[in-house]
């Protein structure tokens, strides 16, 4: 720091502090100032004319910040000159580097703009002429007008790629093949299922057709066939059991025992196929009452249970001839609430001639109950009523048919 000193009135030294002289403080002194400065970036030195050159400040140039930014845009960044004090004008220095580049960019950009304008004006004028000529000529069809416009305006009508139609047709073709294959496979599966059903299954429709055939064959009344149909269908739906009695009159003059036997066997066979849903040769269980030689009803149960479970049908011929000690076995076979074999039908035959000593009743159902009650005398009074009620469930009266 520079300072000036002088003596004060009291004899002391008065020190006046002062800042360092400016580097431009010598510009008015011809003896101590330098008229020229070094050119930026040329590493030239300047000589000092005065004796105090060692104390002068040096104006150091910043080669980065003092230069103009190079133009990267076709538009001019700076239009006005910047005047710097105590320095040479940079217009002369930068003109060599920037003037040529700026002029080239500006000229190319101007040429591009003028060319673009010319193309737009030419396109617009051609479009207007085409529209006017098309409007004045109504004889040209609409499609020709569109074609003419397409020729004038190549931008709007671009050629479609060659694979456009292929890209549309190929997915449609694949979808058609997939749908066709699905229907073929579905039909084949349905046919196979139907064939398998025809071979192994015996449904309700086939059961009804078989009963209708039996009705026509043996001249059975509609009421009897309806009882058979509804009774077997109930067993299927409830998964329980049911008892049916074929009531006939053996003393009838024209009675045909062989024909009646065939009828009962065919009904039992048809019911067995329906209850077990099989078309194969399934044989129902037949019990000849006159041949039963068991000592107790438990033996009768164990003897035929597996056979009934397999076939689904038991045909007991001449139920009135079943020994009284074995009759309780049918209490369990014919139990609808807790059946011994589920989905089973128990068929009985009863000859009205064997109950001749029974007084005539108002209904066939009552007559059969009295007949069996009298036949099974050894059954206890508390069991005879439930036993008869379960056995005498559905009566198929075929006395008029045989």
C-alpha cells in the first residue's frame, strides 16, 4: 500500500493512507504512460518510459473471457460492437476467424429458406390450378379426380407397402384354421362320447323306450308302465331303494305262466341296466322262495347282499311262499330311509290264487297286505306292520294282461 507523509503542526508525522494507483492513472502523463497495449494472446511485452515503471500496475488480459463466443447458430449472436477502453478494437482480429464462418452459415440458411419458400409456392400454385381445372370439368368421375390430385400432391399419396395385404390376410387365415380345427376336434370328441355312451351307458331315454317296447309286447296298461317308470326314476334321484309287487291271477283260464315269467325277467333286466347305467350283459338276482333253506333272516341278507349290490335288482318269485322266519330280511332290503343296498329295486311276484281264503277288499293294496300278514304268522306283532308296509309299496296289477 502506498502512503503520503508530511509533518503536522505539532511536529509529528501525519501519514495519509492511499490506495494503490490505478493502472490507468498514467494515461494523461505522456512521460509515464504507454500509448499502446500488447495484442491479446501474442505474448508481447511493453516497455515503460518512466522511472516509476516498476511501481505501475499491469493490465493483464484474460484470454478466455475477453474473447467473443463463437457463433453456433445461423443467427447472429451480437450485432453491436463492444468498445473497450485502453485496448485495441477486436473487430480487426476476430474478423479473420468469424466473418467468413458467419457469412457462410447465414448464406446457406438464407438459400435454404428461399428454396423452401419457392417449393411451397410452386406446390400451392400447382394445387390451385389442379383444383380449378377439376371443378370446371364435371364430366370426370370422382376417382379420376382423386388420381389427378394424387399426382399433383405426391406427399399425401404414399405407396402402400407390399406386405400390408399379407399382414391382414395371414391373421384371418390363421383364425379360420383355428376355428375349423376346434370344431373338428369338438365333433370328434362328441362322436366318441356318444359312441361310448351307446356302448356302456343306459340312460333314462333308453329305459323309457325299453318299457314302451315291453308294454307293446305284453299288452300292459299305461298305469302299470307309469308306476314302473316313476318308481325306478325315484330310486335314481333319491339314491335309495323301492319295492314292487307284480300281482297276477294264476287261476285265470287263459293265464300264461311262461309269458308272465318272461315279462317279469325282462322288466328286472331292464331296471338293472338303468340302475347300474350299463349296456353290458348284467344279470339281475333271482330268488326262488320255495328253495330258501336258511334258518334265520340274517343268513338270507348275507347270502344275496353282494349280488344285489352288483346288479341293483332282486326278483323274489312267489313272495307269499317265503318262510315266516326269513321274511324280516326284506324289512332291511326294502328300507327306503336306510336301505341295505342303495339304488336297488326289489321285485316280488304274488299269485292272487294263493290268497283265496282272504276276504275280498276294496283295494288291491289292502288285499295284498292282508294276504302277507296272514302268511307270516311267526313275525312279532310289533314288526309285522312295518315289514308289510315296506314290502307292499308299489303294486303292478297285471291280472288282465296274462
